[in-house]
């Protein structure tokens, strides 16, 4: 099967945050938007067909989660990740961000500590602070262009009374795929302090097919667990198949006591998203989207390598942090010698390219920018050309 990821699809007028939300976020609509973490590619045909078929039935009433939906997810996790998940472990949720907030409420009491590892996706912080839990930061360390977990500091954070770790795997925004050895070392610490881990693995399907890299294979943290570990894994087809606007995800919770706590929080907020269209998209993506995903990963790897080569040859002052997964690239712009405010103004007002500022990802983000490469290569090339031309004209 062939898929045309080079095709330009206009999203203007669709209430797209990425496109139509530019003016609100950047203060001007006159930027090439490569920020919000969704793709500019058409979703798999299987998803579109399922949605059209469901829409053709003119009654859109209350809908439950059919067993076929659970089967689709469980079979996908077994086939793509070698992970055998039991039906009872699955807790459906209205989105991964909602799951972050609900998990913090379920597994840490008011005032208790929750660890996050910046630079990281901003809702990791707000899930803690808006729920009046104590934010404990374990910043990642950057060594020769590669990020690592600071395990010595993590141990001190855990000893500081942390009840929970919110873990990002693969990591957004740095694109790091954690090795099995790193995950095992992480578990040694969390076991010692009896901590709960919320492992956000929403990007787990988006690993570049470059098998020459030692971290090319994603390892599901829960597959390394023993019976005493308390691990909740967040998964979803949203990033994988470009359906985040439909907002349905799942939590895999092997521990029955933890499932009960989590369900209690969901019930207390009357949270559900059993929308007939979300269900149709979720199931059809896992059943019929695999060939599309395999082709997508090759295309995204080409985009990643294109960006890396372009920067080396034309904008050496901006360095690409090595990335093994996600469609988000972390750009080290510190050699440009700009403050964060100057850096944002340069990209938005001068180069007219809309990226996410690194400072929004917390400690360690100053001087960086996040680039979303899930767009046709011609769009990525245009953005890079704008940046290079603007720098050369200064």
C-alpha cells in the first residue's frame, strides 16, 4: 500500500488549534505552524471509513465500550510491543492529560510529593500543582547531546517523601527512548520507596525504524515489573494515528487496588468519554492502521534526518538533539546567543515560524525550541529555509 504524506492538506477553517489557533497563541496568524503535537497528515483510511459508517446511522445516543474495542487494544499491545494485557486491567479514560490529573488525585494526597523530570510536557507540572500536591523536580541531564536520567538525584527526590513519579516514555520533548537498563534502574528506586509510577507511553508506537541505534526499541515499563510494583501505563491511538481530537485513551492498571482508587476518582468527577465516534476511531485505528503507521515511521525518520542534515549544513548554530522517537524534535538554540524572549521573537516575528518555546517545558528548557516534524517535507523545508534566510540577513 502507498500513502501520500507529501500531500498538503489545508486545515484552515476547521477550528484547528494548530492552524486556526495561531493568532491567539503567537499574536499573529502569519507564522508557519509547527507546534501543537498533532500531524498534518490524513488519518488512516480505516479510521475515516469507520467514522463515515457510524455517521450514516442517524442516531447518536449513549454508547458503551464494546468488548471488540478492548480486544483491538489488547491485540495491538501484544503484536506491536509483546505485552500481554488482561481485559480487567484496562480502564478507559477521556484522554491522557485527564489521566495524569486523575492519577495524581488517586495516588497522592494533598501536600504529598510527586516527581516530574523536566524538560517535559507542561501538563505534567499542572497535574501536580493545580491539585495542591507538592511538585518535586528531577531534571534530566544533557551530556554530549544526549539526555539521561539523574538517578542519584532521583533517589534523593524519592527520599524526600515522594509518593509518585510521572514518567514520560518515550520522552516529550526530547525524543529519548529509554533503554531497558535505565528502566530497570528506575524501578530499583521506586520499589525502595514504594512509589507509584504513571508511565505516559502515548508515543510508544512512534519509534523511528533506524535499528542501528541502541535505543531503537521501546520497552514497556510494566513488562519489567514484579507483583509489588505499582505502575499505571497510559496508552492511546491518538498520537499514533493522528486522532487526538477524538480524545479517547486507556490506562493499563494490573493492580486491582489501584484500579479501584482510579475508578473512584473518575466516578467522583463523572468522567467518561464513551462517544460513538471516539469508539469507532479507537477500534478501527488499531484494527486497520498498521500499514499506514509503518509507512508513516519511515517518512518521519526521513523528516528527522532531513532536519539534522539541513541544520548541520546551513544553520550550525542550532543543534538537533538526538531523537529516537516521537515526531517532536528538540532544538538546541543556545549558540544563537539570545534570551528566551529574544528567541521567541526571532522565530515568530522575524522567521515567521511557529514552534513551542523550550522554557514552557520547565527546567532545562531555556534556549531550546520544540519542532513538530509531522508535516509534509516541503513544509519542513520551507520552515528551515525561513530560519536560515532570516539568520543570514541579520
